C-alpha cells in the first residue's frame, strides 16, 4: 500500500511542467518630442520680425537721408512773365492759374517745398496803406508791403507760430518776411507787392533740414522779380 502511494507521488511530481513561465514584454513608452527645436524656430522668427519693425520705425520717424546744400539752380517764369525766380535744380515745378492769379509749387525731397500765390487782395491793402501815409517816409512795418504782410498773416494755432517780420530785398524791391514754426516744419512766409498784384510766398522744410536749406530759401526770395 505504501509502495503505491510512493509511485503515485513520483508520477505526480513528474507531471509538473518545469518550463519557465513566459512574462509579457512591456511596451516601451514613446519618448515625448522635445520642444526645443520649435522654441528656437519661433525665437528666430521673432527676432527677424523685431529687426524689421525697428527698421520701419526708423524710416517712419524721419530716418531718410538729410538734405544736401543747394549749389545749382534753374529758372522759372510765368507764361506772361508776370514774375520769375531761381529754384534748386532737380526740384519739380507745377504751375497753374490765370493772369492775376498765378500759382507755382516747387517740390523737393523730404517735404521741402516753395509755393507762390498771386493775389489782388495784398495789392489792394498796400494801395490803401500807401494812400494813408500821404507819401511820407514811414517805418518798414507801416509801409504798404508791411501792412499787407500783417493783414495776410495766417492765424496762430497750436502748431503754427510766427516770429516778427523783417524787411528783405527782392528784384521787385522791399518785401517783408517772417520765420514760422508749424509742428515739425520750419519756414518763411513772404509778402511781395508787384505792379498790380501781390505774391504770398511760403518756403518750408522739416526741422532737421532747416539749417541746410535756409540759405537756398534766402536765394529764392532774393531772385523773385519780373520774369523773362
């Protein structure tokens, strides 16, 4: 009886599967993509955009080249030679109007300009002022052209301020000229009496160019006279 149990036990032990248990392989987790390449790319693009923005701001805030001294001149005369003058070579001229109401615009770079407008009003004011003096000598500010200049002055605003007038010479004779400030612009306003009409003259440019172009404007004013 004991012999049978022993054999049974031996057989049962041999029936046990001795092969090792297979373990399931764990799947490797995918490594998360590193964000550095994207950050570097975005940073590089942002730097380029920043540089472009700086360039645009410099150009917008007056980064254009400064004006150059004027050394050569061209001549302009109206169709019927009512008046003429010299202006900087290379500047563009536009003229229109009829007899007694001629207008001329001379355009340079960076907003520099010269404009002349013929009118009857200034001449009439001068005639009235002349009749009141009775031919007596009077200070320049009380002369016909002085009175006309004062009457033609634009009203001062928050941006436009005009300095006291002074007398200058043109080929038509004495004229009155005032320096003015208009925002970022600097310029001259000039009144000239001709034979039957008057001229309102404005010469202006940006503040940074005033020191360079002021002598050119002086020359233009001095050369205003009969055309031809």
